[in-house]
């Protein structure tokens, strides 16, 4: 195949209708076969996407000493955060900025105990103004709504109640802290061949190593320049076209587990390009204590459950350890400011 499938999801905004069900089944079919697809007519305006990319680039073009004020503890001992904040390019040539849920309650026990996946966000408002925070929060909201739209479509495709997954992804109504989802800005400045992270088995130089996302679902925006490749067949890599204002969606490891491997989570990588790259993935995650195992409502009665249960937080922590920049340092006790 020359590229991954493209699905028009406009019918998903209907309350009911055969076209809505048809699109839901198309999404499931693509997830079963490829694990990757692009979506158009998703309801997010070009202006929101453009504003997000503008603000992202404003941050990454700040002087390094300003950016390091928001670096996670691994690079800034004054910051207690392990995941939420800035990751400099010292390990893999890629700069990143991670944003968790903007709706964490400061008084929630998981926040008070400084659980790594329930850290409060760091915002460069002094350097870039409140507009930066407002823009990124708005984009986070849009990604959340779009993620839920796709998950509800998948529920329909399995003949489940449309809202079946909702409580597994957001438990705030029952006293939980909510989703552990992450919006990540990844920036690759212009570079030469010497800045590759690794060289794959086929000799391809990479700026992001081959991996499978440790999440439920990923929604990715590629700004102008791509580089993403998907392993659509064993040892066969398919480049993902850059489509203006389209999003790349892929199945994560935990959705594969939830569906007892009916839906596929597949290898992908980012090839080394000399051009500047901005990639903005939203990683949909479940709640802190949500079990990540085959859901009995989905498991085919003729097949046994393929995976043992593990909670969401353990899954995420385990997956992050695959990447050098997210490997956790020994805990450093800090006093509250």
C-alpha cells in the first residue's frame, strides 16, 4: 500500500443513523488490519490547529536557559515533576513538552502525593503570556473530545453501548482524578545525519526509534513535514502522507489488550529528515486504577483471554521506561514551596 487509509468521520457527529454505524465499522476494520489511519472532517478548525503550532514553535524558539526553567527533574533539580514539562534535546536530538490533564484538582490525593502521572502542568506564562496556556489547554480539550468520539465509535462497532468506555477513561464523577492522558509537543530542529537516534535493521536512520505506543489511542498532527512510517507488513514500511489539518490515529497497546488483540497495535518510527519537524501527538490513557486487560464484553467466547490484568498507571510507567528521556531518576524529596 502507498499510504494508510483515510476516513471521513463527519457522520460520527450524528445522533443516530446508518452512516454513523458504517463509519464506526470502517474504523474498526482499519484498526483490525493496519492499526493506523488518517481522519478528515473531524470538527476541529484550522485556526485552532494553526494557533497550537504557532504557540508550540514560540516555546521551542526560546533561549535554552528559559526553556530549562520548565524542564522535568532529570534536567532541573528545582522541579519536582518527572513527566509534565520540558525535555531538552540532550539525549536524542528531540525537544519535547508534555502536558497532562488541565483538570486535575490540586487537592486530590494523587496530586498531593505527587504521583508522577498526576503532576500539575508547568506553563511558560511569564515568558509567553497567558495566551500560550489558553491555546494549549483549548487544543487539549479538542483532542479529548475527538478521542472520545472515536472511542464511542469503536464501542458501537463492537455492538456495545456508545458510552461504554467513558467511565474507564474519566472517573472524576466517582471521585477519581480523571484521565492520565498526555499531549506532547515534539520538536526536531534542522539537523544533519549525525543526529540520528538509531539506525534500523533496514539501514534507515531514525529520529525516533521503532516502537508501539503504550496508550489506548494516539491522535497525531504532523506540521508540514512528516517522517512517520508504519510497519504495515513484516519488514515493510509505509510512509504516512502529510495532509493539511488531517490527524493520524493509531491503536495503542492497551486498546489491543482491551479488545483481546482484535484491534492491532503496530510498530512505527520517524525517519531522520534534515528539515525542521513539529509532531504533536495526544496519547489517550485510561484512569489511574482502570484495569488493562481483555474486556469480557469483547472477548470472543471461543477464545481465551490473552493477557493478565494490570492497572493503567503500571502500564504507562512500564512503557515509558523504553525511552531514555522518560526513564525515571531516583526520587528526590523536595519541600513544598
